[in-house]
């Protein structure tokens, strides 16, 4: 029994010694055994009686080295993760319900893929966080990145803006909603279903980058619409009211062809101060993060929205004496909002109908009968661009019912809404503050 106890004690001490051997030594023993057994020029010189012991030593050393390596990893991984987590400046959470993926054919027959993602950003540091960039990680699209921006909601109001143009930051320790937009000239090679899994990378002003994965719905492609379908001949119209309406609309068509979306204009409609034109109403509306598009004017009476064509049409409307004539005037405008000859001046027709108190009918007609998402005539898109400018510069011209009608029009529309929902929220908040 004494011999057995002594043997067990020796074995225990031997195991403790082996357990404490460093990883580099165990790895060296395993590699050395392999060299002695299998390296040409060395293996033949090893005596046969020694080869089994060398093999056993190499196998034991390799197993112990592997075990020691796994143990080191098990202890190191949590520490590494904790260190990496401590270095993260911000955290991103996707909002799939408010995100979408869509494509649209351009006038030059190229296809633009639009990725719109809503996120929730948490600043994990004690300093303000400035988000400045976003890129698509997967799925990959080969093509030119036409536009990429990320904007953050203001801390004290429902307005979005970028850190670069507007100075919108995420305060220390706070969480705020954010909106990321990407326009890429190209399409995926594979066919998409109703959803697509998207991975985005968002970076701050110090180059730190975080990634977020979310599933977003895929919007169906927009129908192709002819840009210049045939227009009615004014001289062939016998009805005097319809004849005057058609004449002004065709004058607006000619103005839009010279000063339309491609040059940042909106036909005859422009901003004016003291009777002098100062800028196009469309201007930089293509960029929702432009400072002009992120807020409502503090002095909405300082500028006017002018149009000589609209002045002519309203002057004729003012000379109509009976309600039947005025109803026929409105009907002449609504009838021509059919998505055909006057599609690219839909903004003008809706503006005229708004001026005569027929805004709900105009919006219902546009949403029901006009093609959505088309990128050649920009029928509904130009109308949204018009309202985007009106809400900024002339929001006092909108009563609460008009704001409700416009909000219902934008909801569910397959078009970029610019900053219309944010402006409506800001106007309602301003009026609520003024009423207290």
C-alpha cells in the first residue's frame, strides 16, 4: 500500500509539473517530435527503440499545447470583447418598419437603387457625437454612389439635420433617431423578394465606424411613363373656360421645359422679396439635409411665392361671376390631372387648385390617378417639392385642416417626402407654443 501511495504522489507531482509547463515549451516539444519522426535525413537516424517514445512524447505535448491554447482563448475572449465594447463610441439599432429599398429608372436609362434606413443611435461617450458618413456593406452593388448622407433628429424638436450642414449632434449619453439615405447607380444581380437583408456602416467625425444589420421591405419598381405625350390643341377647344385653362397650362409647360427639375427650377414658380425674384423655390430641395429644407422660416412673411402664369390664371378666375363657372374652372384643372400631357406641371395644377380652395380634391386626384415613383416627368415629386418650399417659407398660409390633408397625402406614397412630415410637426409645435 505504501508503494501505491508513493506512486500516486509521484504521478500527481508529475501532472502538476506538466500543467505548469508554458505553452511555448509544449508547442516546441510537439514540433521537435514531428521533425525527428518525419523530416527526411533525420528520421532514418533515429533508433527503432526510441521512435515509440518520441511519438508518445510528441502526441502528449501536442494535446497539452492544444488544451493550453484553448484555455488561454477561453480566458482571453471575454476580456477582448469587453475591451472592444469599451472602445465603441456609439451603438446602432435598426428600425425595419420605417426602412425600404427601391429602384427607379432615370432619364438616361440608368437605374438608381435607393436605400432608406431609419436607425436609433446611442452615444456611449461623454462628448457630443457627430455622424458624418454611411456606406453599404452588403449586399454589394457595383456602381457609382450618387448620394450618401445620414441625419439625426434635433434634441428638442422633430427636425432632422446632418452634423456637417446643420450641426446636429447626439448629446453625451443620449439616444436619438437617425435617418440614412443612399443612392447608387446600379442594381443587384440577384432577384429580390419582398424583403432584403442590408448591412450598413456608419462613421463619426473621428473615423470610428459601427455596423448595423436590418431587414427592409423592397418597394416594387415604378412604372415607365412617357415624358412628353401629346398635348391638346388650344384652338380646337370650344369651351371658353377650358380654353383659358389649357392656354396657361401650356405656357407653364414651356416654362418648365426651360427651367425645370434638371436645372433646379420649378417652372414659373420662384421666391421673391420686394417684388424681385431671389431664388428658385426648388433650389436645393434634392438634398433633404440642406439647411434650407430642415426648418420652417422664422419670418414667413419676408418672402413671397410668385408665378406670373399663376397670377394670370387667378386673375381670370377672379373675373368669373357665378359658382357654376368657378366649379367648371376647377373641373377643367382636375380633368387635366390625368397623368398624360400635363403630368410634368402637376405642381402648377395643384397649386392653382389650392389657391381656389380645392386642395383636398387636388391631393385625392393626384394620389389616386397619377403614377408614383416615376423619375422622368416627376409629376408627384415636383408637387411634393412645391409643398416642401411652401411649408418652409409660407407656413402661415396653411390652416390646420390643410396640414392634415397634406400629411394624409404623404403617408403611403411611393415618393421621397423631402422634409414635409418634419415641417408639419414643427408647424404644429410652433402653433401650440403660440397658443399657450
